[in-house]
C-alpha cells in the first residue's frame, strides 16, 4: 500500500474498507459502483477474505449480512436501483442488529434514470428507505481522501453500534481521481464488535451492556447458539407479541443512535463565524459550493460554508446555533429538494432557507452557486 | 433412536409451537433432528437458516445457530455464512413459496454454484401462514383462496428444477415416510455440495380444506396411496404417473464444491 495514492472515490472506499478490516464482500454489478466490487474481488482473497458475486442485489446484501453473522466485517456496494432492492434486507440488519456497511454511489433516478450521471436523489431513501423505524448512520464523502476516511469510520460505527452504516457517495465522487494521503492505520483505532464475555449458556444476544447500553454479539461458529430473526424480538432474540418487550426493543433501537448522536455527528464549516449567507452542501456539490463561497468572500460578501459529513444523524443542533446569526442558508442539491427539508427542520425559521436544485445529470458550476449567493446577499 | 438426544436439540421453552395440530412440519423437523444426532453434529457448529412462512419457524425451535431471514432469501444469507465459515454445517429449511416463488432465483443459483448447503424444501403446495393462497407448486385444478375457480397454471417440479440447475444431490420423500425423509436429509448433509431434499407435507388447514383432504390422516393416506418409488416409476408410462409423487434419490453426483474452490483460489493467490 503506497503512502500516496492516485485513486478514484470508489477505489478509496474499497481500500479504506480493507484497511478497516473488511474481509467479506457480497454484491452485484451496477454502474457507477462496480469498481468497488472489482477491487474487492481482487484484493480479498489475498487477505484470506471472501468475495462473492451474487445472483442479484437482494442476494448481495443477504450474503453480506451472512458474512457478518459468521464474524467477518462485511461490505456491499450498489447504486440507486440496487439500493432500492436492498431495502428489505437492510431492514433485517437494523432489526437483527447485524453490523454491515452499505455504499450507494448515487446516480440519477427515479427508476433506471441516469446510470452514468451524478445525482443526490437517494439521501432521504437512506433515512427512510426500509419500512419501520430505526436510527440511521450515514456518511456523505466529498473527496476521494474522505472516501477512504469514511470507509474506516463507517466500519467502526457499524461494529460499535451493531447496526448497518451507509455511505452515500455519488457518481462524481465515485469516479473522480485525486491524490490520497494514505494514513498508517493504527490498529487500536479500529473497532471490533464487542464479543460476549459470558459462557454460551448465559449469552443473551440482545441484552444491552449496562456500561454502554449496547448488546454484544457472538458469531456463528464461535461456540454460541442463538437465534436471529427479523421479527420483533425480546432480549433472547425470540419473537414476541408482548407490548412491553416490543416497546423495549424499539426504544433501544432508536436510543442507540440518539444517545451517541454527539459522538457520531460530523460536519465541517468554513468562514462560518461572521457569515451572513451560508451555503450548506454535501458530497460532490460541496466542492463547487466551497469555491463559490471563497469567490463571494473575494467580492466582499460575508459568505460561509457548512458541510454535513454525516447526513444522518444530521448536525441539526450545530446548524441551529449557526442559523441564529445568519440571514440566509442556501442549500444546493442534485435533487428536487431533499436535505433542504432537514435544514428547514433544524433552523426552525431562524434563518431564511433557499433551495437550489439541479436534476439534469450535470453538476453545479461554482458560478451558478455564486450567482445565488449574490442574489440573496 | 435416542430420544433424549433429539430432545436436547429443541428450544422447548418456546413451545407450544405455532404449527396447527396435525401439521406435517413437525415430522420433518423430527427427521432433521434425528439425522443431526446420527451424524453427531454439534449445535454450535450447525446453522439452520429459514425464510418466511410456517416452515421458517422451524429455525426458532431448534437449539443451534439459527437465522430466520426474509421471504425467499434464506439461501443467500446461508451462502454468506457458509462462505465465511466453510466448516459450519449449514441447513436451509424453506417452504414451497420461499423456494420456488419469491426465492426462485436464489434457489437455482445455489444449485448452480454448488455450495455445501442442504436445502430442505417443505412442499405443502400452498401459502399456509397467510391463509391458503396458491403457490407455484399448487397443482393445476386445485382450489386456493387466490384460485377460487381452480388453479390454471402448471406447477413446478422442484426436483427437476434442482437437477437442471446443477445440484449435487436431489431427493424427494413425503411425511408419510419419515424414515426415508430422515435418510435423504442425512445423505444430503453428508454430501459435499448443494443438496435439495424435497419433502411433501400437508396443510390440511388451508389446502386440505378446499381439496378434499381435510384431516391430517386424509393427507398421510393420500401420500401413501400416491407415492411411487423411482425404480418403479421408471417402468411406468406418463399416463400411469399422472398425479403420482415420485420418491427417491434423483441426483447424487460428485462435482466441485464452491467453498472448496474458493479456498483453493485463496491458496493460489496467496501462494504467488
């Protein structure tokens, strides 16, 4: 592994995942994410890992969950239509609390849409795509370097919180080549799922540890027998119709993200301290937005930049604090207005929120965003 | 048969089970457990995967590494588990809807891939849990809640499907012949490769009610009176075989197994 690499975003996610300890990939070819599968097919056998190309997207995530159940850190990667197909089994991983990482390299939709063109139309699906309530952890990298970094963070979060973690990349980020400084991995910074300390007879697979409110997880084949089900279950993993047990499970599912929200949320700000106009952007759009903010500053406009790195949980508290001081928040997105709804929720009317949308498969040019800044300033 | 040993494989604290009194699924579960005991399998090294439906609840009742997945997808989950840990004994218990309808794609590809998993298909010709809707194995002419004028589409022959798709071991029995079912399950587990054991069972509650097989006994008698061993069937005409259930071992061949192949690939790659 070189210290400096020249990678595509998809390559960086693959190598970042391997560095995080990922040893299993199950997937299905789809543009524009296939490079991730191709690299994993080549690299995993070298590390005594497992790659399998399954018969469809649904089987891809199912095998990935299976790999994790058997104890391997597991990844799958897809794009829009495949992300739709994976939703049911993603729900099983939330319900059964199985750590996996799912990458969606977003392309235009709906349906087959624009396989080779970029978009950000799946960000609400990331939050609400599978049926039923659950907490969501979702990263949106804005550079190739960050693809590598969030892959490691995603695996750490999946293992720590025992649940699926999403990386919402997009076609621009996925296929763009950039210099990456590949950090030396400190093994002590990598998280492995907490294994049970109890003897097999005493293992209760969904009983949270009083210390951190999170349950530990045994792997199949490690001497423990236990039951995994997508049915709502009690601490022993067995289906229940008991109202108290159902509520306990559902509340804990939500709580395990809510209570660690501050540990999970990540965002970046530039020139935000004295800004009157904030551009809030994520993924590839953040790049043209930042350039526009710099240019606006050159022109004497007090512009600032806010970039959620985790789309979910959304940095709402942090944005709300900032909203008290600014006049307008511009939200450029490559969709018809999705995260802007979350921005409006977060700022509670304390600042004017202006959506700026593009869904023609192209990306924003900095001057387009600059024009909006000048218009509202 | 050492009953106590079989009994130790059950999670009896979760009984009573959800199956209707007289359901054939218990006969199949018993046959599976006897096979596991005979083979001296360890619970912590045995995986039982299942999909959705009455059949899928079997995973919950067996004290092993059990995973009750989504409808039709259990083989894909089982494939991930087996590939990650090839030393595990992996058994997939599924219904006819799981296997041939929503999970048909996973089924044919598991056969093709020839991964060392034993699929036990409990074929009761109906969607029982949801109240008796027609499945791809509901015989043409049969009544179901979604075929109120009789099914008009032909049904799948699961064993022919498995054979055509490349499974290493394919056999069929019925709940009227539990010893044979047990032997086929045992042979399937011992076979290195993908094994399909179809066991015809009944849902007197939803299928039998509408098709003149109202009681469990009606169904056992139906299976007894209509089963034809493969050796005998070979000498019978298609007309004579119409409506008959051919039982026996259809395929038992040695073909390269997927995880063996993958581990050899790893060795090759790492050796370079």
